[in-house]
């Protein structure tokens, strides 16, 4: 998971912050898709499932759940 964890402090971290602050659903879906691809490439199933959940809840316009899921993202690297 070295490659995936190093992206947490780079552009993806900035994108996560932006998504969390602005909550623009199209940006959140794009972020979830990027995370899922990286997670699958690193065989990180919990993170891939999280990305699927985030995308689904965003597409359902479930704002409270999307906020909660975005908050959980940082927990994958603590």
C-alpha cells in the first residue's frame, strides 16, 4: 500500500479537502472513482468498498452520508 499511502499527502489529499469543504457532488464522484482505481490496483478492498459506497451515496444525493464517508477517508491512513 506504499503507493496509495503516498498519494494521501499529495494531490488526492487536496482533492479530498476540497470535496469535504465544497461538497460538489460531481467532484465527489470523480474523487471516489480515482480512489477506487488506486485501491483496486493496490488490492486494498476496504478502501475500494469505501469508494463504491461514497460514489453510490453521492449519486443518491445522500448529503449526510456523503459527509460521514468523506470524514472516514483520513482514517485509512492513521
